[in-house]
C-alpha cells in the first residue's frame, strides 16, 4: 500500500520563539505540510535534559504549541502532538539502545558542547540521540527536516537503524533521510551576530508593540550623519528588513541608504513597521487561539491519538522482529 511521504520533526520547548526560529524552523515546517504527511511534535522529554522547572516546562510546551499553530501549522494537515503523549517512544528507545554502540554517542558534539556549557552530564543527556532516533523511527519517517546543528543526530539515527536492521532483518525500521536546511539563511540578531537565545540578541515573533519597537531602535549602527549615504554591506537594518518587506519596498530602502538624507532612526522605524505588518495575521490568529483555552489541548490530544495509532503499528513490528512477541 502506498502512503504519502512522511515528514517528521521535533521542536524543543525552550523559551520564547524568535525571528530566527521562525525563518529557520517554523516557516519551512509550515511549507512542508503541503508536501507530505507531516508529524510535528514538541520534544518535552528532550527538554528535561536541560531544564528542571516543572511549571516552566508546562508553560513552554503550551506556548510553543500556540505559537506554532499561530504561525500556520494546520492540525487538519499535520499530526501535532506532545512527545510524552506517546510513551511507546521510550520502549523503542530502549530497544535501540541495545544495538547502539556507546562509541557512537561519545562522538556527539552536542553532548560535549552542552556539558561544556554547564548542563549536567546525565545519562539522559548522553542518551539524547537514542531517544531522538526513536522519535524518528517510531513513525516510519521518510524525511526529517532539521537545522544544521542536528545533522550529526540524524547520522546517529541512520547508524542505529542500520544496526537494528542488520541484527533483526531488513525492514525492521525504515531508514530516514535528513533534510538539512543548509540553504536557510542565518537570521542575524540585533547586534549583527547570528540571532540566538544564547547571545541575548533576539527579536521575538510575538510581543507587545511598544517594547518591540524599542528593541528595534537598539540595533547597532555607525555614526553616519543623516544627510550622508549609509553603508549597505553588513547592514543589520537591511538584513532584517529583507525578511519582512516586499522586494519593491526593499529596493526603496536600499536606495534610501545609498542616497542619504534619511537618518537611522527613520530607517529603523520603517523596519519596525514592516516587522509589525509581517506578523500581523499570525498575531491575530494567536489572539484567537489564546482566547479559546480548550483548543490547543484538543489539538494536541487528537494529534497524540493519531500518532499513537502509527506508533503502535511500528512498535508491534519491531517487538516481533526482536523476539519480544
Ligand atoms: P537558539 O539558537 O536561539 O537556541 P534553537 O537552537 O533552539 O535556537 O533553534 C531552534 C531552530 O531554529 C533550529 O532548527 C535552528 O535551525 C533554527 N534557528 C535558530 N536560530 C536561527 C537563526 N538565527 N537563523 C536561522 N535559523 C535559526
Ligand atoms: N533535538 C532536536 C532539537 O533540539 C529536537 C528533536 C527531538 C527532533 N527529537 C527529534 C528533531 C526528532 C527532529 C526529529 O532541535
């Protein structure tokens, strides 16, 4: 029986979404809903490797769900769920861990980086890639869109899948293909570096108008006087404006830089307006969603039921293959 390409990805609920997350992760995920059968989940088990605040975890999960829905995730098209609502993933993770060489995990940069940053070197953090492999293999996923930082984890997933199939028969699990978003331009932050929570230079997608405008006014610029032409290379204002504006408005903005006569304050105001308009419909959708507290839970519950149906089929096949049934 032929089924549509299954596209799966997980997002960690790790705080307020920023413009980099939007263009680097949400927007591509929303576009891919049209291409295949999308399975998108909130990786709350994974988040536990780096956070220990139950209230914050609960809040972050809901906030990410609301934001993702507001950004265009369509629960009629995509199966959207909490990772922990499908506990079958833990059983598969255990089975995978019995074929996963420790040396494979020891090579993972992400583990080493996180420990270097002060995150506790727990078994959960070390085994993180095995759980991620289980996330992917549990749904016979064909394509897994992720950012560059997750490339190695996808390689580990494929290695584990090959090992399981070698040990218990071809077809025990389906080998997934990564879609690495190499082409997604890195969105720069207010200081001109890559936008990232870790650099404290983020621009949130959703927020109050006044503080957001104030934030944009903080963009670092040089001291070119109002009447003089402004440099266009490496301009943070232009790089951000390009994301939000039409090509025609962008061309005008570039011309105003080159000609001079418009001060940085006005250019930033124009950027703030473009930003505000760009997210207007998503902001409105977000307000609707938050006005209906039952909606998000209903979407996640329905998604989990659908995900569990799929998970049960795959897990049954794996259990039989390994001799647990
Ligand atoms: P942060 O760097 O703020 O901690 P995450 O690592 O949680 O962000 O990123 C979540 C997703 O958003 C990843 O898939 C990543 O590729 C994408 N992303 C994050 N920052 C950017 C950026 N500045 N430009 C493009 N994509 C980004
Ligand atoms: N580790 C991923 C991240 O931090 C999130 C994630 C968990 C994931 N499980 C996944 C991504 C499965 C893709 C597929 O971004």
